[in-house]
C-alpha cells in the first residue's frame, strides 16, 4: 500500500497517484535500497517521508530518476515539489512524471 509522501494518507489501489521523480544530489547514495520503499529525511520539514528507490535496470533510472515520490493529489504534489527545491543537499532536482 502506497502512502502519500506529503500528507501520509493511504493511496488505495484505484485512486489516482501523482508521481514526482527526483534525482539525488552528488554524494547521496541509496543504491543499497534499490527497488524498495525507504524513508528519506527532509530537513526543512523535520521528518522522513516514504520514497521508492528506482532500480538500475529501470526505464526511470535510465532517464536520470533516482527515486519516486507518490502523492495523493495535486496539492500534495505541488508542496512536495516546492520542498524538494529547498532540500538541495539531498536532491538535485525533481520532475513531473504524471500528465494529469
Ligand atoms: Zn497527500
């Protein structure tokens, strides 16, 4: 079961999921957790949030994505994107992977 990385609400199977793809900053390495859900610390929020680490072979990884956040709605997605932009020691950038 996925949880929204912003509000922690459970995302049910048939609910829409908003994906936010991130690239880690230099020196940040979660390759030991490939393909798994981890909790990544966000210093600006003083908490850890769930994120899926992409695997080496995945299409997402080939396109520069190190991890993916799942968000339950557009509002959470937007807030997470703004937060990622501030977490410069952990993330290089984030990008949209959902069209709607
Ligand atoms: Zn949410």
